[in-house]
C-alpha cells in the first residue's frame, strides 16, 4: 500500500466521509442542548451529560452505542442479549445496561430521598392530596396520546402511539426525570431519548411554564393568603414516616417498590441519624456518579434514526400538555382546599404537586411573594412537592402494572 | 383506555389519601404523647401577634419615620461614626430583596 492509498483509506473511514445528514442535525441539536445547559443553566447537571451522550452516539463510526443490540422491531418480544453486549458493546452500551435493567433511576431516587426533608409533608398531611391532584396530567396525556390518529404529512408518516407508548409519554407530566426514565425503559424503550429530553427540559422550564397557569387560575386575594406556620415535627415521626410509607405503598402497588422503596431508604438514612456516613455518600458521591452515567446513557439512545422522527415532536408537545394539566389540577386542588378551609390554604402551593423538587416549590414561593411581599410559602409548598414525588412514583407503578 | 386512566388516578388518590390519613392520625398520637409528658409551656405564636397592617400610605407614616430615624441614629452612634449626627429621614421605600429564599426561610424559622 502506498502513501496515497493509505491517506485515501483513512479519509474514507473518517467520520467526515461517512456522516449522514440526520447525524449532522443531531450533532447540531446536541450542541444546542449543551448551550442551553451551560449558558442558560437549564438543569445543567443532567442536560450536559445527556447532550454529550447524544453527541457521542451520533458521531459516525465510534461504535460506542449499538441500537441494534437493544431493540429490533422485526423480532417479536426481542430481548437484549447481555452476553453479546458485554463482549461487543461500546462504553455507552455498558452505561446503558444500568438504565435498561432499571438500576440507575432507583439509585437517583435514593439520593433524592436523602436530600429531601419530608417534615413539611408530615406537619401538614393534607397536602398529600395536592400531590395526587397534580398526577391528573399523566392520565390525561395517557388518553390524549392514544387519541392521536395515524397520519402522513409531506411524506412523513406517523403510526400512532400504542397504549405502552402513551403510558411512557404521560409520565412526563409527573415532571420527575428518574420516574420518566424508569417508566419509559419498562414500557417504551425506543422513545426513551425523546421522553428524557422532554422531561428534563420541562423541569428546567418550570419557572416559565407554571406562573401563567397559576395566575390564570387564582385571584389576587387567594394568592395573598398567608398560611399558618407549620408545627414542628419530631424526630420519631420523621423516622417512622419512610418506613410506614414504604410498607403502605408497596403493599398497595408492588410495581412502585423500586422507586418508592429507594426514595424512602434514602430518607431513612438521612433521618435516622445513625448512618451519617452512608447518608453523606448517598447525597453526594453516589448520586453524582449515577447522574453522570444515567445522563450519558440516556443521551446515547437518542440516535438520529430513533430521535429524528415525528414521534419526537409529538412527544415534546404532549409532554408540555401533560405538565400544564398537572400544574392546573394541582392549583385547582389548592383552590378546593382554600374553599374547604375557608381561606387558610394558599392555592399556589398546589402547583408544587408536580414533583420537580425543589423548583416547583420555589415557583409557588415566588408567585406568592409577588402578590404579598411578606409571604413565605416555600415550606408549605415543599409538602405537596415531596408528595408529588411519591405520587408520580405511585402513578408510574400503576402504569407499569396495568400496561407492562 | 378510559377505564385504565380512571383506575389509575383513583389508585393514586386512594394511596395518597391513605398515607395522609395515616400520617395525620400518627401525628395526633404523637401530639398526645408530647402533651402528657410535658407541662404545657406558654407559646406565643406568630399568628397571635397582630400583624402590622400594610396600608398603601405607609410612606407617610410619621411614627414609622421616627422609628427608622432613631434606628439609623442609634446605629451610627454605636458605630462611632458621629456621636451627635443630625439626620432627617425625608422618604423611604422598600427595595428588592435579593437574599436567596432558602436563607430567608431558614432565618424565619430560627426567629419563630
């Protein structure tokens, strides 16, 4: 082989020669997501790993991720062959094992449990209802997605969503990233990339999407309500809470066990006070490591052929609908409480019923303070907020057990 | 599909209501426990203290101006800036608060 041939062969094998247009679009899109993460600070902790995974998986010839190992629509009931993946898979395939097997999302929940104080929820258990009301978005979108008919526009055809797809899309309305990823890998793994991007984008956009809905549904008088200070919660209550919730919820919906169980274990580690070392690891090192692997792995599934489809656009729109309905029902639930308690509950805390901890609570605080500068709703809103985490994990368990 | 959704949302509500009732009852039991153990200390709650009416004409409130003037004077004297400074507060207005809300809440909780 002479020198010219060698150069020619290298060039022919390089990414520049083998790149396809869809890959180029995906690379541009991942750079856009990186921009949103770095400059606009949209959920950077997750968006940056996701966008970078997306970038790596779409660069041609890297062999880092093999979509054909994970799904094959030609074969009914296709199951990934883990031996083959371990032997021939790239590094992103290996990261993705943790998502596909459902290890990473519960580990993230372990961290979420360890980082959150359930005290406000224990002090005011009524707010559990607001966490439930905000889950309406999930089920509305579940129906809505199935009602979209198959269509063909400009030669692009859309085959409609199955019930499984619809369940995975609806869960975006829970505004909970790990839950959405967990549910999507169980019900519709081929949509994972789009669902994860939609879920995390909307979580980042909570301060933009929620306030108009909250203001539209409430009057200024309602927004000005100052709530009574929460009662102090004893240590004993805080310790018994995670144990009791685990037993009750898992007995009722066993499919919710991985998420709820880990969430509560994390919280018990925090509140028990005797395993500080574990609690610190869960809150810091463990959740950080898992976040990196989860983000890159999720990004890897967004290959051009998977992501550049009409379904992605529809999923992103449906996600917004799910999220808006969830917020609206949360606020309506809050209004109901306002009336029932004769004005003791500020309806704004209802919007925090979508999980997105703690952004949604901060939004309630901010909108409340706009109406009444001396009002502090933050801790009151943390109640529905953490109830929303439990609520969306329960909803995910239900969808998995009904559909899966 | 409709049925699945109705069943789904009902179970979500059922689960969370069940939890809510449990936590409520548990809180009651714990509260009884606490009351039995301790002699009730006299608690002055923030809600018992009459809150200051925030009327629109707050900027012309002579009493408030006097209080603010005195506070500034006292702090200037204390800081040793000027032992006999003479200041007049002509007007004041609320400025935006840029302390992170978590800090403010933490402070509130310590104060109450």
